């Protein structure tokens, strides 16, 4: 939801990023959730952390908040993931095309 601030500017809800990730990951397109699970598993292997247990929502959240620097711009994995999913929507929805 967009909210009007006192100086007549608008800004999005502070939960927009989280809500977007939840929406993608919980929709009927399995590719989104599988993509997250694969990336989280790669992260834990790269960090040399044992992942014997099932990857849960907390593990995904920990990965999503990992810092990321691209061309001197600081962000988190959540920004990168949303950018990928929105740029390549058709690939995730129709992976065989």
C-alpha cells in the first residue's frame, strides 16, 4: 500500500519487499520456492555449514538478509532475488519454453 507522507511524497509500505518474496514463494509456481531452496543450500555449502536438516523458512530468511554489494551499491539478497524473479517472470512460470 502506498502512503502519503506529510511532505506530499509517497512511499511504499515497509513490508513490501517481504510481502513480495512471500507472494512469489507461496504461489502455485514451484520454480520460485525451488529457486530459493537451491540458493539457500548453495549458501550453506559455500559457508561450510552442515545442512543435514530440512531447510525451513528461517534459513531462507537468513539467506535473504545477507549483504550484497554490486558495483559499489549495497543491498541484500532479497533485492537481488526480487529483481531476478520480476525480470524473468516468464522463465519461472514456463521453465520449458
